[in-house]
C-alpha cells in the first residue's frame, strides 16, 4: 500500500490553469481571490492572494473552527507534492500579474478613449 501511495506522489504534475475572480480595492492584506482548474478535471475556488511584510503568498481555501476558545484553520484543499504546489502558486501568481497589467492598461487607456470620443 505504501508503494502505491509513493508511486501516486511521483506521478507527473497536472496542468494548472488559474484565473482571478476578484481584485480587492483598498488597503487590505488580501489583494485578490482566484480559482484554479487542475488537469482539466478539478476546480478549486477561494484561493487568496495575500501581500504581507514578508512578501506575497497564496492561501488555500480554509474552514475555521474554535478549539479551547482559539480560532483554528484547516485548508480544505492543498497540494500533495512540492511540484504540484509550485505549479499552482506559479499559475495563480501569473494570473494575478496579468490581471494587474490589464487593469493598468485599462486605466491608462481610459483618458485616451475619452479624448478620442470627444473629438
């Protein structure tokens, strides 16, 4: 049984595609929410992109619960291998960077479009 589990973990990393569902306006640590499709077969929603003092990181969807008066969190989804985690993080970061670039281009194009419509 252990060898079957190890063999499963050694399998190739599936293709991961990500999209940004919502950018957060304002001064929040959470900058965006994303979804990912894994291997064309599974979808994960509620991935958070967080900027902290230590830099950007990706937070998996979580459930929270109270234990001894303290709030605890459990990821409802997580990658099994480092390669899979890296593929997911890279896809989400790429989608986030692309969304930010699109947003900047729209802001930059807005005055030009307004000017050309007035002429």
